[in-house]
C-alpha cells in the first residue's frame, strides 16, 4: 500500500559513545544532533534506556531528555524507551511529569518491556524478574498517575497528575503490539535490531486495535537503521561501526562504538556475517538514491504512519550528514507523492 505523504520522520539516538570520545562529549553530540534534526524538520527525537553498555550514554534517560529538550525549541523529545520493569511507575510519572511541566506539549513517553540489560544489572537496579510479567499492569498504573487526582486520593504523582504525556508502547515482538492495541496506544516497532516479527506485529496491532481517549485509530511507527553517505561505498564503510558494535554485543563483549573498517568480512565469521545481514535487513545503507529506494520499500511494505531512523555512526559529522541526506530523501518522497 502506498502512503499519503508527508509522513513524519524522526530520530532514535542511542547516545553512542565512540572510541576516543568522553561520555560528556557524547552527550553534547546528542544535543548538537537534536538541534540539527530540529532544523531539518524531524518530528521527534527519542533516547533509549540501556544499562551496563559502555557505548551508550543514555542510561539515565529522563536526564538526557531534559538536556536535549532544554537545548531545542520545537522538536518533540522522548524515550524510545524507558524500560518499565526497571522502575516504579510512580517515579516514571514524576520524572516525565517534571519534563512535561518544563517543556509543555513536547514530551513523549515510550515504554519498553525488556529490562534493556543483563540479569546481574537488573538485580543491581533493585528490580526483580517478575517485573517483566507485570508490564501490562504497570502500564495501566502509569496511565492512572497521569490522570487528575480524585478527592481522597492518598498518593499523587506531583508533578505528573493531569499532565499531557503521550504514552507509546515499543515492541520487538507481538506481545507489545497486542497490548498497545488493547489499550488504544500508538505502537513503535524496533526493526533496527529485531526485524523478525515486524509484519506480524503490525498486522496484529491494526487488526485488534481498540480506540481510546488517547488514540482514535492505529498509529504505527517503524524504526530502522539508516546510514546514508554521498556514495554507497562510503555508507557501507561507515556502517561497519554499528556492525562491529553488534558483533561485540553478540560475543558478550559490549564496548564503545568502534571506528569503521574497510572490510567487515575480515573480522567476522560466515555465520556472523549471515546474522548481520539478517538483523540489518530493513536498514537503509547507501547513497541518497539507495536510501530512498530502501525507505520507500519499507514504507510500502508496512504502511507505517511514521519512520524513525537510528544511525550509529562513529564520526559525528558523518552522522549529522546522514540525517541531512535522510531529510532530503523525505523531501523527495513528499514531492513524488504530491
């Protein structure tokens, strides 16, 4: 199905810490990229909660959202996502209620069900494995904290109550698709690292969606990896940074975002290369023409309402340029649809 453009394009920033860069500089880079994205017309800028990952600087997600929202003017800023099993819903409501009070009408709260880390780290976060199983109840509880307080209510989310903070459910499988549909919430799918159940999840979400106060009809955002450069060869080289980072994670050695290499085949086995191709199969890697064709293919296949792009690129200027190219691609698609 073709989509009525102009559809919004957004940014997922994993706040990468490249080799040779301090965490402070990485977080300054995130703000710089957010300002750049705002100038280029991107709709929202999301940051993700990961723990015990040396190459990702956004563990304290709400703090980084405040840093980015405070340095921008119009772009929506939010979480993609906050991992709800790691937190008491009340504390999430207070943090995002604070952000919404500071930056009214600009804050999104995307929620994930995975812990976003390993089991020892989960224990260090003082949470328990059962928290994943109570995800649905926790989402409903969180929604309640944002509602205006009622007379006699003993515990209130201050800030939080009565705040307009749109909730999103994030998924890499069909579970969150079903829950988002049941609760009538917008749904974002992480095709940038978990492509397998994309089509099934959005089909279930659209088929079983129940309208709610928050949303009258289904709204699907797809996140894909994008690595755009002036030529296919340049983009393929730049993309080896995220490939290496993913391989390191698979090998149980998560690290900083590595510099690109000339040939990924020199440092990965055949099985690992096949795994990379599989995982990144929705990624748009290449020149403006190549990226445009791939993005169009993803939009046609999914009928997405919004596209989010994650660009794990070692060099900050190259990363800025990748989002410039993607903004031009969106402009081309808008013109072509007009």
